[in-house]
C-alpha cells in the first residue's frame, strides 16, 4: 500500500511546529519574565535555558522547510500574506540571540541593557507568532476587526509562552525564584484561557466548514471530550501551583506537564478544524502539495533528519536534567 505523501508531510510539519511551540515557547516565556526578576534570579533563569534554547529553534527551521518543499503553493500564499509579522519574528529571534550571548560577557549597566533587549526580542518574536496565528485562522481576511482579533491572539500567545516559561522555572529552580514562578504561572494560565477561547470562537465563525465539523450534533458529540480534557489540564495547572505555593507535596514537573497537555490538545483541536485545508477554505494539502517525485525524494531526507533531532533533544534534556545552577552558562 502506497503512502499518502501529502498527509504524511502535513503530519510531520504539524509535529515540527508543535515541538517548536512547546520547546522554544518556554524559553521565550523565560525571556519575557526577565524584567520581573532581580539580577541574581536573572542569571539563574538564563542558566535554566542556556543548554537548550538555540537547539529548540531547529524545530521551526524544520517546520518551515517542510512547508517550503512539500507545499510550495501554500508556502507562497501563507508567507506572502504574513510577510511583515514573519520579518518581525525573525528580527526578534536574531535580537534575542545576540542579547543572550552578549549579556554573558557584559558588566554593569551593559548587562542590564542586554537583559532588556533579550526581553524585547522574546516579546517581539512571541507577539509576531501570535499575530500570524490570528491572521492564519481567519483566512487572511482584510478588515480592522480581523487585525484587532489577531493582536489579541498575539497577546494571548505571549501569555501562553509566559505560562510555559514559568512552569519550566518551577521545574528547574527552587526557593524564592520558584515561588515567583508559581505566581507567574497562574497569571499566564488566564491568558492561555483567553487565547484558547478566542481561537475556538473565531474558527467556526469564519468558516462554515469548521462550524459543521464541531457542531453537527449528535455526530460530533464525542469531540466535546477535547475541550473538556483541555479544561481538566488547565485545572491541573491551577491546582498543582496552588499546592506547591502552600508548601504541600506535589511534583515540580506537574505544572509543566499539564501546560504541555493544554498546548497539545489545543493544537489537536486546531488541526482537526483545519483539515484537510492548509489555508482555511481556500487550499487543501493535496492542492498545495509538490509533485509526488519531489515528495518521495524529500521524505528520504526528512526520515534521516527527524530521528537525529529527536535523539539529540532527548539526550540534551537528559544530560542537563535537574535544578539549574547560576553561572552554568557564563
């Protein structure tokens, strides 16, 4: 039986994007939390993400690369419509990378300046990604209201990354910084709730196809398990941070695991809403796919790269497991 190559590449692209959002999301979140910490805590926050942050961005390169090679028609349409936010995201990521490296070597007020630039680069990249998501799920429709909606999604994604970053700090730190991270996590969870609500409401309103896929009762009644599971994961974050804040017994990894579950469930719901379209109600994955011979050739390369990426990710997180130590990235 031959493989459905467009479907295979859509799944691989989705997996790469989800891996990027979760892995780079937490270090973007840590970057946005830098101004809320003192100098000693900032050094510890940098140490917690230092061994991972640049490798995490590899998943973004893989996801965009698959879009370019496997779905060239969609690549031109999507990135053409999102040219400005993509450029802003790249500027933010470059500024963030430069600031991350330079702050280590800087002293005095120069280090403070690079810390602020690291925050700004993290915020700009995060907000641009949320803006892109808001424009994408509304089919790139023009109009003031659609742009306001996209900006709200951008702000919500920043809050979502703050939730990922704070739960990462709960796992990797202890003492006063961990207590601060517990408070930051609850604040970020409220923004995630807003973002999930906005996306869940907007996609059915924009597309009758999406509306029919979710609200054709009783056929779609089983799909209600997805939002219920998302609510349960959100409650788990709230409950776990509450117990840790009160000094009760709880695993440090629980808030992060529940947060990853929220993002994974929300991503699954969005993927279900969009399938089989790569651009909502305009272009399916089969219409956008490259020639089968090109897909077969590309699949060989992806089959080689993907296992190496996963193996390296597992290896890095295993080697640097445990609580972060200040000065690790100095």
